[in-house]
């Protein structure tokens, strides 16, 4: 699956981070020495305790009461800087944003397969590799041929998100050096804060992706890593999309069905050798969600008749609720995003773009969803979505 959700982390983790079947971090699951668990955000730390926030209430937990994994996490955690956020925002005129919203729907995305990889030494016996827009920091030495192979996927995904008419400004930063941390083993990945059971994770507070080498389409050959030409990868495009999506698009009413549905949309689009065949996205997403991908056997496998929850409830559910039933909700989110991209109204995605405009204007929840509904009640919108997908052989029963 693209996203095998496990516990979520909101703040940061050592130098960086990424999830494997995929995972956007929210609250971390903490475990004490007796095996009891709570889900909460980390707020601050001292030499002997950590402060977390659960349902708006701050709780101080002595480190001696936490599991060794949690103590290691706290040791490497650093409070996020407001400067990181400000630096990434950038200032773009309203006219330029509208230009991005009015881009034509992409058909074929093609990255430069001849891109150059720069290699330098990093601190603490790390290796730094740079492509035009990404900086990869690895705890193991990799050949430039290997780095180039997965760097092309990162660069192509950036171009795809950039060319979607979503006006996601983070995807437009030139020479951005988006940060990615690579790990030689799952143990080192977990020690750095990578969730157990995941293949990579994006940490919003640090704006960093973290991923073990085995999730990069690589295979261990003796003491080094080599390319696995038979392996496809849907996890990476999903997480890369999260790193490139504007923060406003994670507001209540969007976080969950839209943020994950969009990442699924990108990741399920056919990809090969630096090229996303975007004009085949719709049929590929339908295949991926309702069955298994013909190419790699991966998919949500929800079937062609889907019993969905009430649409308003689905769009407004908390992120914790959303990820609790990840396989189903990610799949349904992908179908909704595909519907609003291509089947709603005039088939030009205008209602969805108005929804994104509302989010950029600071609207949230039901207020932002008014733009998406375009004068329709939620029940009428349910009927339109059902009708739109039924024409394509997929029956969605809401409520």
C-alpha cells in the first residue's frame, strides 16, 4: 500500500524524516516502561523530562518513565524555528498565484534524466548528494548512478506537483535543496525517529523527508547498494507530494481526504524513467483504488461498490480518525480528488480550485468547503459524486 499508517509525530526527529507506506506526521504515540500508550504532540524538553500536549492539555513526563525508543527520540528532538517556516513561505503576487491556478491540466511530466549529481562529505561521517533541487544526506556511501536514479523520481514528482493547477507555491522554489535524509538500515532509521512499520516519513516541522535505502528502489549487494530495476515505488511520490504541498492545504476540512487524496493521486499516476503519464492518472487511480495495480500488484482493493460514510463527516473528520482506517480512507480520498479534478461541473476542476483559493484566504472547515460545494448541499454533492463515478463503473454509496 501507499500508506500503512501507524502512529504520527508532529514536531521533529533528529536531523530529518519520511514514512513508508506513507505517513504525514501529526501526534506521536508515546509508550511508557509498562507498555501503556498515549498519543500527544511534543512541546518542549529538559534534561530529565519531556512536555507533551494531549487534547489541549500539557503534560510533563519524566524521561525515566518512558520507553528507551521514546527517550532516544527526545534526545534527538529540536524545537522547530519560526524562521524555517518564514523562509519557506516566500512572497508571490496574487496575479502569479492565479496564473498557477489557471495552468492547463498536465499530460506528460518529464524530468531530466541527464541531471548531474554533486557529492560532498557531511558532518558525523555522512555523505551529501545534491541534484538540482534536492539535498540528500546519507549515513552510507552511495554511487552517483544509484543516487541519480532515485533523484530523477524526486525531481519528476516536483515537476508534477508544480504543473498541477493547485498553486502549491512550495513546489516552485528554485534551487530549493529540499532536504532528504537517507539511512543504511531500518535500525538507524528507527533510531532517528522513523515510525516502526513505515518505509519513510515527512516531518512538517523540519520540512524534511526521511527514508531508509531499501525504500528507494535499492537492493543490498554485498557491502553496497545497487538498483533494483524490477521494483516500483509509490511511497516516495506520496511523501514527496506532502513536502511540496502548501501548509494551508492541511487545514481542517482539507487535511485527510484532500491532503492524502492528492498525494495518492500523484503516486498512483504511471511513472517510468523520469516520466509521469498524467493523462492516464484517472484510469490508473481507479484501478489502484478499486483493485490492485496491474503493473506491481499493489492497491487499495476497495472493490467497485464502496459503502462510504456521510460525505460531510468524511471531509470534516480529524486526522486521527482518518488514519485509523487508512487503507479505506486513503482510497476514498483519492477517488474524491480525482472526481473534483476531472468529473465535477465542467470537468475543469474549478470548484476544487475555488476550495483551494478559500484555504489560501485563511478559511477552514465548513466555510472553505462551501466553495467546493458551489451552492449544493452535502447530500446533493454526494449524489453528483455517485453519478460521476457510476459512469465509470464505480458505485459509491454514501452514508
